[in-house]
């Protein structure tokens, strides 16, 4: 074998795709944390209770209607898309160590896609854009599914 300066030995060439995937997964994970939690903290307002009245829900959506909310929503959406990339990279990493047939990583990738599609449904943003003239019952309709999606899995 000829030793060429700067050439990568064949043993290291086989490791390189996984190393790149490790780095991409880590980078996407860190970006996900930044792009989801920073706007999440900035967007946090006094949220209505699960059993709150319809008027409390309308007041909550009116409190979100400010000049910064569009930027916060945009950055949060970028974070959700980055979450999809992280979960898909994680699924690809799982595929490298999963025994044949590799169905678990495929199910994980499909579940990640469904999770992001539900997160990007936009009911909160749509209700915020119409907060001045939204019907209180429609506001509850926009709020309760989000609450059930989060709390329903935690508290049954």
C-alpha cells in the first residue's frame, strides 16, 4: 500500500460517516434546545387553567398579541423543525446498531414526523392573530387540545 500524505486510512474512512452523523445529531440537539426553550421562556404568560373559563382563554390569547410574538413564534417554529432533524438523525443512528429487520428506527422516524406535524398545527398562533374578535368558545377550542396533548399523557 502506498502511503500518501494527507490520505485517510481505509479503517478511518469507514468510521467517518458515523462521526459526521454523530456531529450532526449533537448539533441539531443543541440547536433544538436553544430554539425551543428560549422562545418558550420568552412566550410564557399567565396561562388559563385546564378548567379555566372561556374569557380567561381569550385574555391569554390577547396577551400573546404583541410585536415580539411573531419573532418568538418564528424562532419556535425553527426549533420544532430542528427537533425533526434531531429526531431523524437519532433514528439514523439507531439504524446503524439495530438488528435486522430494522423496523424500530423506521417507527421512530415516523413518530417524529407525526410529532412535529402536530406541534406545527398552529392553533395557538391562529387564535393569537384573531385575538381581538375571537369568540370565547373558539378560543377554548384552540387552547384545550394543546393542554390535553401535554397534560393528558402526564396525568392520564
